[in-house]
């Protein structure tokens, strides 16, 4: 079973169930098994969607900023659509271990442990998280983790610079492991991550009294999903000293929600020029609010959660379960969007704060989404497309984006099905 590179419009393979919109539990379980076996085969050192953007050539075009350099960069990205592996080889991108991918794969192992009760998954998760503890990124305080290559965001971010979103992901994985095993070292490492998040990122105090944390220590951005996720993490970690900041971060997320329930990528008044509404960032915010509401028990959070979930279900999915990237278009069909929404919806259908009618819609959408993932986004060997456009599909087999995420999502979906937490699939 090899990791073949495919760029055909449709994933090929023999694992695509044919009947219905949803899957039987046995079909879902078989898909989860095949996907996880493939993830173990490729390992955590993989290509990444951002590695081309961090290559020496592309970073040179960013720094030069002339029309010719912009054209060269766009040409690289255009060629990447049709030859993703060839372009990476040409740009000398290496398969690397990304902290976000390692953290997510540890969570996939924990989900597999809950599903199979095989102790080897706890051992594997422990090893991955101990590697993270021993290999933090560059953080001025506490511990933080970032990307293993230079990249262009709001500013140029050097390789290894701690990132709020990545550090949050690592901390949640550590807390998941602590919850599963009781091992104190994992909790202590999560505390160090929270130190970085509360003291190492720039804080913008807004006129309302809310607070927005920056994406990295090098910028003053106000990104919605990162702030929602950090707030949820701080509440989950349970340090009373961080409770006020978590509330103010949550207030920032609530006050910037659009009237129809959506959120832009960053605060509309922040002047960052990135006012888009997309699938996976919306899913991240909702997943965070589902965690937050259980601690704060705040009716304002309940209202925002239900309004946001209603928007997500109404505008980010096709009838067959296909995850739409943005409300007005399904393209590109994206693996991270699919994986994030499996986790969001699994949590939504179990949440007492989600309205009953909305919960029923979430159950139906979840079944259709998982059916679509297995039939239309999964290859016969257990890998997933990265992104698909009308005329081609990209495959890079990235652990961070989103092999591990989908492995975790499929396992958690099977757990919910096995516990009779979901209505029958259509």
C-alpha cells in the first residue's frame, strides 16, 4: 500500500461505498481503519500546503514586491495546482515534522484508543507529545510552537516562531492526553503553553473592553478563530488567573459576529484587508464556542453559538454533504474544512446548549458529510485529497492538512455512532 501521487479530478480506489447519502457504522469504521493505517504508513514527516510559500524562491518574490516578482509567484502557485509534488521537488521543499500535524496525530491516536482500546495508541500519543515538549519553537515566555519553515503572514515569520493557533493546538492535545492518562507532565506542558498565549502574544484592548490576541508575537492582528480557540483553551485549562482574559477574548468573538451568524477571518475594524468568510475557520470558532459555553454558561455565548451553527449548516454544505469553502462557492473542496466540521458537528449533536431543531439538522449534515468524505475525498489507499477544483484535484498527503484531522474525525464519528448518540444515517 503506497502513497501514490494522483492529480485526477476524482479520487480513485476501491473504497467508495455506493449506497445512500450516509454510511453504515461498519462502512464508517472500515474507512476510519484504512485512513489511520495510511497515516501511520506515511508518518509525521510530510509535505505541507504552506511549504511552497516558505521556499527560498517564493519568499524572495515576497520580499522583492515588483510586478515581475508577483507574476513569478503566481506562476508557481498556478503550476502547483497541477503538479503539487513536482513543484515541491523543484523548489527543494522537504518533508518535515510540523508541530500542528504532530499534535493532531496524537489526538487521532487518542481517538483510536477510545475506539479500539488498544494501548499502543496511548504509547504513540505519548511519544508524539513528548517530542513536542522537547522541541518547542521560539517563544519569549513559556512554550510555543510554530511552522518548520519561514512564511509570509501579516509579517514575515521566521521558521520555528511560536504561533498562537499552533500553540493552542498543542496545548489541547496535551490536555487530551492528561485527561486520558492522568500523567502530570502533560498538564505541566499545557500550562507552559498557556503562559506563552497569555504573556507572549500582543494584546489589543478594544473600545468595548474586549481583548484580541495577535496571531504571532510579531504582529498586531485580530484573527477571529485563534482568539475563540485560545479563550476555550484557557477556560479548559482551569487557571483562575486566566479567567478574565478568556472572558474578554470571548467577548471579542461575540461582538464581531455578523448579523446572520457568520464571522470574517479577522475583525472588520482591524484594517487587515482579509474580510472573507470560509468554512474551516467558521468550524474552528464553533468548536471553540461549544467548549466555552460549557464553562461560562453565558446566554450570550449560547445565542452566538446557535446563530453561528445555523449559518454554518445553511451556507457551508451542499445537499450531498460536500463542504463548501465559502457561502457563495463550493470551490475549492478542502480536506481541512471537511475534517474540522466532522469534529464541530460531533460536538454539536451532543451539546445541551444547541437547540433541538438545529441539533437534528447537525445530525443529518454530519452523516452526509462523512459519506461525502469517504466516497469523494478518500483514495483507495486511505489518503485524502488536499483540495479539488472543477478540473483537477491536488494530493500532497500532508499530516497537518489534514490526514490526522480526518483520522481523528472519523474515529470520533464512529464513537458517536457506536454510543447511539446519532440518529440513523440516511
